[in-house]
C-alpha cells in the first residue's frame, strides 16, 4: 500500500514519529525486527499450541508496539490523503 503512494520504505519514513511516540531510543532495525518477533511468536503458538515462550512482558509490550506503529502508519496515510485532496500529492 505504501509503495503505491510512493513510500518505498514506510518504516524509515515514519521512524521519527514512531520514536517520539515510543518514547525510548531503539536500534535502527527495531520496527521490522519487532514485527518479525511478533509474527514468529504468533506462528509458533498457532502451529504448535505452545504459548510457553510468550511472556507477560511480551503481552504488555506487543500491543503497545502495534498501537504505536499503527498510529504512525495511519498518520502517514492521512497526510498523503490530505495532500492529494489539497492537490499537493507529495509522498
């Protein structure tokens, strides 16, 4: 979806806003790495029915991470739509 609007790397394009909402410094690959971690854990639980590797810490961190990421990605899409409506469709 982001490639279609001219944003080849949405994680880099939204990283400053993500960092501001996340509230602590993280590695440059934090966002894609955390997404991979969440998806891999989901696959392990779904395909093995073993949830022992998912900790309470994960259950607290993952929803917050996904909420922050969804917020910044939604904001980026909203900015794009606003620019299109205004006639300045810069990515």
